[in-house]
C-alpha cells in the first residue's frame, strides 16, 4: 500500500507490526530519487554500492564521506515522501565513536538524510547506541557485509557454516538492543533470515536473504539491468543498458547522416 504522507522511521515498525512488506531501493542522484519516490518506494538508500555501480570501483572500500554526502544531497532534492537513509562508508565509523557521531551527523546536517546505515553486528553495538543516543536513527546491516570483503575472502553467503547462524542471531539481537530501527540481512540462507525476522521486534530488510524478511532491498542498477551483474538474488525487470545503447546508436546515426538536427529542431 502506498502512503500519501512523509514516511518516517516510526512507519517501519508499524509496517512490520501490520505485516506490510517494506520496500527499499538504492538511489544516488536526483532523477532516480524523483522517479523512485513518485513510484512509491518506502526507503531510499544512498548506498556505498555507488562505489561499484556508479564509480566503477571493484568494491565499496574506496568510497568517501564527501562522495556519499554529494549523492545524499542530490537524492534529498528528488524525494518527497520516502525515508532517506545514507550508508556510512568504510572507515567513517570504525575508528572511534566521536568520529562515527561526527560523520553520521554530517549526513543529517549536510545531506538531509533521516537515518544512517552501518555494517556490523555485536562489534558495532556501542557505536550504534552512541548514534541513537544523540537522536541519529540507525539501520543495522549484518550477514554478508561488503565492507568486510577481505575478512570474508570475497562476497560469500554467510551463516552456512557450523555456529554461524547462532552468531548471526546474536548480531541481530545486539543491533536491536543497541537501538537500531531496522536491520539489513544480506547474503544469508532464507531459513536463518526467517528465524531472525521472527525473533526480532524490529523489521529486517533482506537482500539475498529469501522471502521471509519484513522487507526487501535491491540496488537500482541491478533491477534495471544497468550494472552488468547477473547474480542469483537479483531480479532484473528491464534491460536499460540495451534501451540506452539503441537510443544512442540512433542518435549517432542521425548525426552522421545529417538527419539531426532537422529544421524544426533549429532556430
Ligand atoms: O550499499 C548498498 O547499496 C547496500 C544495500 C545493498 C543494502 O548496502
């Protein structure tokens, strides 16, 4: 059901309690924010996935605070209703709690975000609490956490090995206990995600975590066929790369043949 009024962090809990699935998509700029917001998405996430799908890096580690703030400001101008969440990039919250507070505050102050997302479970509970204590709403993110690529030895499904499912449950509970309003579950078996979603009071938002979460998130470039990634958990709804490539091909042909611009397109 699409909401007519501004969506806030409080609506997330309400949606879980009422059994309504939460929809979340990434956005990195003004036109996408405008389109996704008017299509009725509940949450716009300025993901550090921008590093991969917009900037062309091989992972999210090089993404900087200033880059995410730039994207957040553009997205904020395009959205009207959706809750705006900014991803805290690698090394913007891991070094110290004062750092995390200062950097998270920049997203609200300079970017007009309404919440931040940070990766990590039990080891991040003090950091999450420190942000929540100064009224910065936090979305957690556990399981396959892309900023931990080197520890994980690549983008591998988490929670399959002996003891890992219990560790994930402990992470989810720690994030909730610290005061997060929701938690992303990425790249974990759907049985584990189902159990976490059942145990937690706060909503879970899945990506590669099966159908039993309280909501789902996808990277918009994956959904539109703009990222070149073909992964099991992605549903690609359209091939925009093909659409762009055909349109550009026609433009090139028209310029080369002298067909563009026509008399009507000239002054
Ligand atoms: O950076 C991102 O886009 C994310 C989502 C995929 C959850 O963290």
